[in-house]
């Protein structure tokens, strides 16, 4: 499985990634992570009609997983299956009410359904996570989608300062997300490629 993840995320060799992921399922069909990663792979490869099977198997093998359930939500969200995503994030919140992952995904689902004001209110409940680049990027994306662009650019400036600091955490994905929300395709692709 790790060889498949490495091929997918670091080598961008999707043929090799699929081969290794499928091989890991063949070697151990009860490893929920392999099914979950196959779902991610298929979403990335825009095989959205093929994500349900591996995600259902991952859920069957790990129905209470604090990362699995909101992860299935996230994959469905990015695949455009908003209603399915909402079912999984609601279940994730029922299982783990204090899960930042499940709650932040719920906020994105609410926003994806058109209510970015409520989404931002939900994210504001997690204000103690401010200063964590991923969380600040989610807030920035939500604000961009709600039309609050001035504060998004302030967050972008903060991420750019972090990016230039010594031993900086990777913030390319966070910058890409905010530029996606702003509709700036050129900068989105630049930071997406960096990430």
C-alpha cells in the first residue's frame, strides 16, 4: 500500500499507483486503508462512478474510524456527491462530536450546498485551531466562497510569510485552496503544482 501511496503522491505515476494499491488489496483484503486509498485514487483519476465500491468496503471494515468516516465524506465531497458526503460527515460527528475533521468537512458540505455564512459560523466554533495552516486555509476558502475577499488576502499573506520561514510547514495546498475559492486559476495551479 505504501508503495502505491508513494507512486500516487510523490512520483505522480498513476499506473504504478493503481497496480500497487490493487496488489495490497489482493494481499490483504481486510486492510481498510487499501480500499480507502483506492477510493482516493479513483476520485483523483476522475473515475467518480467507481469510488462507491472501495469506499463502501473501507466503511464495512472500519465503520467507527475517526479518520475513515470523514475521509469518505471528503472523497465524496470532492467527487461532487454532496448528499452522500453529508451522510458520512453527520455520522462522523455522531461518532466523534469533537472531531475537527468531521466538523470541518460538515462546514464544507453546508457551504457546498450554498450556505457559506453558516459554514463559516461552524468553522468559527473551532477558533482555537487558528494558526494551524490547514484550518486557516479552510476558513480562507469559506470566506472566498462567501465573497469576503479582503480577509482571504490577509490569510494568503500570512501563508506566504510562513512559506518563506525556515523549517516552514508545507502550505502550497492551503494557498491553492484559497486561490481556488477566489477563482484565480493561474495561482491555484501554481500552488497546486507546488503542493
